[in-house]
């Protein structure tokens, strides 16, 4: 019995798949396929027209101005602060070779 089930299953698959492998279709099948293809093409055409109408063309310029980038306010120091320092006092020690305790090797 165990050998009969696979044999029957194989036979059924061959019978069902036979017309698909034959490569020949009846005139009714060809006409049904043609009608379905025409219908699908018409639906695709309508969908493409709806999409084209909903989106602006890439070649046309937008009539609205571009959105401004977000900005942060500039904070300035009070008038009396940072004016009593000299530029030499702000310079790092590496810029003054006399102030550097470990001079670079030559």
C-alpha cells in the first residue's frame, strides 16, 4: 500500500500537468487571455494617468518658495567681557617655543 500512494499521486500530477506542458491552447483560451491582457492594459493606462495627474512634473518649477532652514539665535557676549584680554594671552603655549617645557627634538 505504501508504494501505491506515491504511484497514484504521480499519475494524478502527470494528468493534471499534461496540458500545461503541451504548449497548445484552444481558441477559447487564447481569446480569454487576449481579453484579460487588454483589460489589464486599460487598467494600467488609467492608473498611470491618475498618477501623472496627481504628481507635478519634474520639469516644471514649483510655484511656492522653498522652506527656510531652521536657525538658532546667535548669542553675543556682554560688552565689557573678553575685551581686557590681549591676543597673546589667548594664544596656546605651543605657539610660544619659550613657554613649552618639552621642546620638539631637532
